[in-house]
C-alpha cells in the first residue's frame, strides 16, 4: 500500500502513469499450468486488483495500468522496464527472517542489483 501511494505521488509530480505488476510465482506444473491459470483468472484478477487500488487512491483507475504475470518476481519486474518505457521502479519491501531471505532471496535486493533505472524500495 505504501509503495503504491508513493508511486502515485511520484507519477503525479512527474505527470506520468503507474504500472502495477502483480507477479504470481508457480512452483510446480510448469508452463501448462501457468497458461491455464492465466486464461482462467488473469483478466478477472487484474480488474479486482484495480478495484483494490482505487479503494486506496480514488483516481487510480485514471492513472494506473495493471498486469498480472506469472514468473519469477524480480525477473518479471525487470522485464517490464524496456517494453513499457518505465523510468523508475517502486517496490515494497516485506520483512523476512534471515533463513527466509537465504532460501527465497529478496526481490527488492535482486531488482536493486540489476535495474538500469532508479529504484525506490518503500518499507
């Protein structure tokens, strides 16, 4: 929520838009399961997400593009930059224990290390 609000404020100041990408990671089943899940619920979930964002910021529907993508969160976020002309990444950070960070990695750390545009991590 805080990352979204920050991104909206930043977009307003710069006269831009916000692209919200919800990334779902599929652990088992591979590409076939991902394709089926996307066909079944992708558009509906994107619409629900936009409604949730509009509850946070009333004019979100006029400034926000929403996409639901299956894959590795850091890779998906970084892959959005060039094709969509993204000039700043805003990402939320959740606290995890040291073991979880070691096992799962940190999306924000991966994005910070690899992005070629400014990145703001909102805590």
